[in-house]
């Protein structure tokens, strides 16, 4: 084994020691401490921190704390300008602690530091975007008979819960928390047990920015804590991002309490490459679309669907792009791709690859491997399976792309739509009109054309089919985190005029 080419910054090490000693900072983290769980650096498989699990009682305490804060009006009734001010202060604190948060997120998720920096930058951008919404949300006056005044107003939903995954811990939390705060809601979040650290630090920043006591609460733990939270009677809304299976369990739990849900679930997103495309750009885009964050991305472009006439050339070039990847530790400046989040997840991916090989697939493992004891897997291309094979159908959540080819535009669309998912898609073409024709036919919440993975706080994001429902980001969050109320008033005088 070579010597690691990185050092964990001392402020991060000190903070990890502090949380492991039970000091979870100034934010409202509600965990009982009776049971504990460990958080690991997936790049070295070494322990980063030991944290308390929130028991069912602590989950109920978190929900009732959020409820009390909502009813007190401390945040709900703060003026929209004041909420904007606090959110802008919060974004500034994220930027003040940018290096710390980026290192913490990189270590916890395993992603290269440069990717973690983009995540933290996105967090500040999302908060700032929704800060601006706080005093811009409005209702309508509605055409009515002369004696009536009819209007709609928008108020907060109430107590909102978020259950989030480990692949983009803080950005995905922010898609939910930032609009919830902008519109005056109170909040309980449960980050993934695999990467909860940035959320713990972040709730401390909420307190520092001036979010009143009890408005933002965090509970810690795995599926049981999540299940306790979504089964609580005290929630008005649940926003979930994660696997389709867990999404279904959450929807079933929410049905029992008639609680609103939005679900952003898995994907098996196609990358449609037409012969007319700019091939250099398309190869770079397809490589980035599957190998960013080691493919552990809900919108990973995990199915290459390429026009037959350029298939061989495109694949040769994609393999070359894969060969250039250096796989390694998040803090190693040479790493272009980090590890898989856990040993269990790596085992699942390698089992799918083994079964694909047994079924006759050619599995190409590319790039330069790491010799650290983390859960590493190289960029991988799988060829030679029919499009009904589970490798083409099921989300792998790793750096693995399948290949199929087409001859006509309608065949390409048919292949794109041949899974149960509908989260995102990429189209690479040089032909005018083809983007619009194909994009309209594809089952996906987002279609990128001649680019891939472009996110911005202004752009609504979410899925169709088994990828879930509801949209986050952009103006869609106004519907997600406000309740529309219709008020109708008789304005006639005593004579009835
Ligand atoms: P992933 O594969 O992204 O980890 P999961 O759906 O397993 O997807 O996890 C996403 C989030 O859902 C995590 O915070 C996890 O702890 C939580 N979770 C897992 N099982 C349940 C459940 N039954 N109810 C509520 N939350 C759950």
C-alpha cells in the first residue's frame, strides 16, 4: 500500500472528536444516546465518529418541539423580510465555513474534495435563492360577483420532515429545508446514517444565523429512526429522497396519517447519442454523467443508447475516457473518483456485475485503482446484454454504464422509456428539432440536451413513474412548502348593494 497523499485538517479532526464525545453543537439535535452508531470514511474504512441514535421517544420530542415552535409563531409570524435576512445570514455562514464543510462532506461521502466543494457552493446558492422567495410569495384576487371579494393567500404547511440520502447530503437537505424556512415552516430532518455529519454541523449554523429555537430539529439513526419519524402523528409534510423501496414504505406510512409526501426516488437514466452529435462533447458528457460521485447519483446516466453507425467509435472513446480516471481517497488531490459509500453497497454492485458476466456480458473495468483499504470500484462499462436484463432495468448506484444501440429515432425513444424509472435523460444530437421531438416523448422529469447534470436552484427537479412524484427547486417549492387558502368575503353594504 502506498502512503496516503492527504491529511485531514485539524479543525475537522477536532470537531469529529467533539461530536464523538457527545457534544453535538448548538443546533437542535435530538438523540437519546442509549444506542450508538458509527460513521466511516469510505475511502479508508476507518471510523470518523460515533453518534447517538434517536429513539422513538426522541423522534417524538423532535416533532413536538417543531410543533411548539410553529404554534408559537416565532418563525411563522416573523416578517418575510426578517426570514429573508436570516436565510441570507445562513448562506454567508456556509460560505464562512466553506473549507470545513467541504472537507467534512468529502470525508463522510468519499467524493473527491473538488466535488464536495461544488456541493457546498450549491448549498449556499440554494439558500440564497429561497431567501429571495420569502417576501415574493403571493396569492391572487379572483374574479367574483360584485358582492364578493375572493382571494387566495399562501401560508406555511406546518411541520415538515425530510429524510435524505448520503450521496449529496447537504444539497438534498437544502432542496427541502431552504424553501421550508423561507415560507415559515418548522422542520425535522433525518440525514442518512451513512453520511450525517454535515447536517449536524449545519443545524448549529441555523442557530447562529438566527433561526429561532426549535424550528430546525435533527434526529439521527438509520431506517428505524426514519420509520419512527414518518409514522409520527405530528407531521404535515414528508419530503423524501432515496430508494424506490423506501419511498414506497414512506408513502404507506404517510397514508395512515394522511400526511402529504413528495418522493424523489431512483433512476436508470438513458443517454441517447445520435450520430450527428459533437462526439468529443458527448463522450465527455456521458463519462461525467456516469462516473461523477462514482455513479452514486440518482440522475446517473447509466444507460448508453447509441446510434449503431457510431457505436464502436463512441465506445472506444468512452473506454479511453474511463482509463484516465484515477480512483482514490476523497482528499487525495489526484483522485477523480472516490469509493463506494459502504462495503454492503460495494458487495451489491459486484454481485450484479458477477451475474451479468455469468449471463454473457463483457464487463470492462477501466481506470487506475486505489490500493487504500476503502470500498473502491473502477469505472465500468457493461456490453452485450439485452435491454430487458436487470443490468439495464435496475438502478445499480455505482460507476457502471450499460450499452445498447438503435437505428431509428423512435427505436431510441422506445429503449429510453423501457424501464420503470423516469427521472432524467440526456440527448446528444447535432440535428435541429431533434431535441424537442425526442424530449417530448421521453418519460423523465428532466431532459438535458448536449449537456448533462446541469442543476440550478431555479430549475424544478423530480421524477415520473417509479422515480417518484412532486418537484423540488425553482418555483415548484412554493407549492411544496406553502398551503393555499381561499378567502371569500361578502362586501355588500346593509342594503345588499
Ligand atoms: P439509499 O440507498 O440512498 O441509502 P435508502 O432509501 O435506503 O436509500 O435511504 C435513504 C434514507 O431513508 C436514509 O436516510 C435512510 O436511513 C432512510 N430510511 C431507510 N429505511 C427507511 C424507512 N423504512 N422509513 C423511513 N426512512 C428510511
